[in-house]
């Protein structure tokens, strides 16, 4: 089996378990809802086919929905995030600057570009999720406030996870 496939399966399981067993059980207030499971979609390789990205987005979101009892909310938000991901990557990078076999990361994109990439995708994901949850234009202010507060908290947790599991370039012996 391919090492990248094993890594992605472990990443999928680990992020989902961390989200549903730990993060979702920490109450930080009405407006703060960190979502780290979308990091799985963020870190998929550049050369993944769009249909595969959408299916993985659906499976990821639906798995979170099964644990949370939110029928389809996370699935819809994650599919939307997976849908816009190629456009965000194309808007932020030039094809000749990225290796198609790489995955979006701090190393391959650079720190500032990866932050912008993450902020754009997290904002899209959170806005769609909170808007579908509210399902009313009357609550648009609350949706925007929840999005603006949840994105930095999600981003902070995502960067902690990325730094904890950063590949080391050092040789052991």
C-alpha cells in the first residue's frame, strides 16, 4: 500500500476522532466553534481529482454529522470547501510554482501563503456551516460573528497540530 494513502487514512481517523471526542466536547462559548477536521481536506495532494476531493469532503463531513447528530450540515459545508479548494489554490499559486505530487503544507506553499489558503477555506467552511445551521437571513449578523471568531480559533488549533506533527528533516543517526 502507498505511504501517502496510509498517511491520509491515519490523518482522516485522527482528525475526526480529535474533533468529535475532544474539540466538540469543549464549550468555549456561543460564538467559538473550532473545526479542525477540515484540515484533512486542506492537506490532500495538489493532484487529487476534483471528484475524489468532493467524495472525500462528503465522507468527512458526513462522519462528523453522524457523531454530532447534525444531518448533513457538516457534509454540505465540507463539500463546499472541497469544491472551492482547487480555485483557491489556483488563485494563490502558479502551476509552475507547485509540485503536483506535493500536498499543500507550510513547506510546499510557504508560511504566509498557507495561512491565506487556510483562512479562505476555513472562512468558507464556517460561513456555510453556520448559515445552514441558522437557516435565516435574519441571523446573518450572528453567522458572520460566529465565523469571524471561529476561524482564528480553528486556525490556531490547526497550526498547533501541524507543528506537533511536522516532519523533521534531521537524521537520527
